[in-house]
C-alpha cells in the first residue's frame, strides 16, 4: 500500500518533470529564435556602423573643403577691404576734385557776369 502510494507519487512527479521538460524545450526554442533575431540585429548594426564610418569620412572631406573655403573667403575679405580703402581714397580725391571744379565754376561765373 505504501509502496503503491510512493509509486503513484513518483509517476506524478515524472509527469510534472515531463511537463517541465516540455516547457524547457519550448523555452529553448524561443531562446533560439531570440538568438537568431539578435544575430540579425548584429548584422544590421554592423551595416549601420559601416555606413556611419563612410558618412564620417564624407563629413571629414566636407569639413576640409569648408576650411579651404573659409581660407579663400578670408583672402577675399582682405582683398575687399583693400579695395574699400582704395575706393575711400578715390572718393576723397573725387570730393577734392569737385571742390576744385566748384571753385573753377565760381571763377568762370564771375568772369561771365562781369
């Protein structure tokens, strides 16, 4: 009688362990799927990493070009400033010439009105 009960308990335990085993195999299957997804994600991230490094290389080239452009623009700025100074001096000379021409005009007017 006691042995029969022990046997029944053992069979129940075996049934429970079989269910646990089934659950564990299902969990293993799920974990394998997760592992596959993670490897796919790693592959995608490696491709993204490659693209980002290419983008960094392009941006470095753009940065170099922009610094060259800045250097050129500074030179243009220097030339324009020199041109401004020259034009300022030309403007001063022209105003002096206008003043002289007004004086000549005044002299000619006096000569004409006498």
